[in-house]
C-alpha cells in the first residue's frame, strides 16, 4: 500500500458480508487505549490505512504514553516540565527523537561489531546522545543471545554502556556546587550518587534517578509509619527519622559484615543491595536527604573518622518548634543548643551533645585548632564529602580483601574514585602535587583498562593537564589511541614462511599443560616477542623449545590474558569443551570473537584482518 491515506469508503468495495471493521467503529478513547499497547511503529503503520486511524494514531495523549514508557530522558528534553505542561502536545516529535537516538545507538554498536576500525568514533556517537542511548544499549546487551554475533554484541554494548555511565558521572562532578547551600536541591547527594555510575555496569537499577526514587520511598515510608510527624518539633522529627531508618536496617552495617567492605562505600549499592549496609558517611547522606523532606535543614559534617549529621530547624524557629527570641544571635556559640542538633544515624536515633563531640574531636585529633574543630561540626561542602568518599573507596582493599556481599568490581571502584578526585573543582595550589599523583594513576588505569573512555578523558581530564610540564605527553597519548583506532595492524598470513611453524589457530580452546587452566587463543607470534626482562623473569629459555617456538595470546578462564608457549598448549576436542568450560570465559571474549561454533569446537574470530587465515 502506498503512503497516501486510504479512502474511508474503501470498505464499501468489499462484499457486504464483511461489513465495516469493528475496530473503526470503536470510540476514540477506546482505540487510543488499544493502540497504547501496540509498538509505536505498528501505530505509525496503522495510521496509513485509513483517515480514521490517521486521526487516532496522531493523538498527542497516545504519544505521551509512549514517551512515558521510556525510563530515562536526557535533561535537554525537559521531560518533567513537559509532563506538567498541559499545553504541550508535540509528543510524537519527542518520541521520534528518542526513536532516532535508539536507531543511532543500534547502528553504532552494529558497526563496532562488524568493523575492526573506527570503534571510538562509534562510542562518540553514543556519548553525544547521552542518557537517551542507555535503554537501547541495555536492550542490545540483554538480547545479545538472539544475534549471530552475540559474543561481540554483548561485549561492545556492555563496553559502550559503561563508557556512557562514566561520562554522565563526570558531567555531574564538573557541575558540582563547591560550597554547600542547604537550599540547593540534592547538592551533595548527586555527586556522591555519580560514583555508582562507574560500578553500575549492566544492572537494571542503581543509577542516579533510581537512587533518588529509592530515597523518596524512604521518605514515604517514614510518613506512612508516622502520619503525625508534621506536628512534631524539629528535635522530635530528627529522632523519629533516624529511628525509622535504623529499625528498617536502611542505615548502619548489619550481618557482622566487615566495616571496610567495598560495597559499603557507595550510596546506590547501599540502597539496592540486599543488606543495605553503609559506612557513616553514606548513612548520614541518606538520613539528611530524608530529614530535609520534613522541613529540617540537614547536612553531613566531616567529623574525624565518623561522619555525623547536623540538623537545624526552619529559619526563625528553635529545635523545640518555638519562635526564636528577638535577641537571638546565631553567631553566639551559647545559642547553638537552640538551633544545632547533632545526629549519628549510623548508630543511634538519639542526638549527640555538642560538648561530647568537641571533647572526642580533641582526643582523636589532638593537633586540631579551635577553628578546625568548628569546621568538623559544620556542614560539609559537596566536594569534601565526595573527596572523603573517594578516599574511603581507595583505602577499602587495604583494610578488607574479602569479597563484598553485593558484587562491586574493584578496578571500576578505584577508577571511579581516581576520576572524581581528578576532575572535582577547584584544586588549591597546595594540592598540586597530590593532584598530579591522582592524574598519573588515573591515566595509567585509563590506558591499561579503559581505552574506550578516550573521549571521556579528552573532555574532562585533558584540559586539566595544561599546568603540567608534561602536558604534551597527555595530548600525545590521546592522539595515539585515536590514530590506532583508525589503523589496521598488518595481517599475519600462514602462507608466510616465517609463520609456517605456528601450529594452533585463533579461536581454539586448550588446557595449559602445567597450570591446568582453560584458555582460548586470540592471537599468535611465530616466536616470543616479549622484552628481554619478561623473558628472563618467566624463564622462557628454560622451556624445552625456548623462545624460538610460537607463542600465543590467550584469554584465560580467570579473566586474565596471558602469553603462552606452544609446548604448553594441550588442545581440547569439541566433546571436551563443555558448557562449564564455555561459561568460564568472561565477557571480554567478545572483544575477539563473534560466537562459539560447537561442531568445530572453536570460537569464530572477529579479528579476521589480523589473522585472515584463521
């Protein structure tokens, strides 16, 4: 059928026994309700069948429903404002922009799977779309099994998703409010929540919007349990809220878990893990968010070794809900007891006295001046809280090396902390050396493990290197990575006499003769091409065939990559490659392979240019 609308009278051309379509006789409201359950593309196709459907299928409220089915929207769309604006009707165009974003994302991932060059350009296309690309990336990742290239699709969609999450986090940090204003909405929660985006990976829940939805559910829970809370004094509210959070195990640490476990350091992880454990800083952040929704001014204060929360009543009122006396002087230290309440929601629902906190601070930090002690008991800036969270994350492995209850990738956690410490504005002159150290460690992490983040590094980190003497080295690093992404390495042909001794092929699975692990070959050299130091350290010359035998690049079942001598390769036959063996390989296998071919017992190569004969 052509794109022109069909004539409504066309139904008369059918035999009378057919009668008019029952669907076209339904009221508009019923038709719209039916169409809302159809895929949007089906609705678009339906509008071309007759004028009746053309009218109904273009109804703004129908397309508004479609837009509401999308979980995440970029801020540039102002979606919440549009939802409140009853005069806004261009929902179909808004959905069309989202559809185009999904198509662009799908095409970008398809290109990354199919082509061995230009992958960083495809990542940039996705980053430019922002959070509008996220749902399609999740869809491609979760439905990769239906693709003939499912290993590659899963790997590259997962990689792009992680890169996008990290880009969104860095954007939060660069817009951070450095001096905490208690009137600033979510001034310190958002940058702390951004750390979770680095460790989120492919989880359905746990991004910034999810974090605030969960925090809002805590607010609702307090109100449901205490319907008369608005009639209580600020002092009573503070204790009621802390008590409710503690009673539900939403703050603090339960289950005899180690205090320093890495999963206790992230706000989103604390909110969505089964045990809801969190260190005092995160517990204070949760508590303060809830308290502010009941008319209190509340902010964490960076007390030594244990973050507390400072709660203050609304302006002009004391903690008992009475008007402040006309003679009240907020700068008078003696007046503090009227307006300052210190809480430790990690441990108790009862307030902590100011004098006790001062005495304790003098004990645990004896060299602190009076002004420093005062700063310990004042609202912290957003930057100070994020910085302290980062140091908690970095120090966690040195205190506790066990596995967290909630899975958090340690490498991603460190990367998150280092990235935040590097990009947080501003940096005082005396922090220059420390900043330089963070920058160097971050750059090493980026170069070794996260080279897909080149645009992220270029946008947020590279501008900060201008003050350093080796600024050119950072620029050259970015240039080299981009150049390499557009250059194919020279192919290795088995017909080349120099390679005639290479026995095994890319994609074959083997067991290591000595160490017993399983691995898959993703590359090879006709002889050992590692540096002399590596050859000496690994005693290569003590092998039966020494350094002049073929060596293989392999992905091991413990997620590592290694360089293995041919004499240590014991090839597995197809019947020896069980599901257990296949499932032992990490998602990184998709970096080199499209899928597994059971009849031949090999993985199908996705690096065909480099190894065209394998």
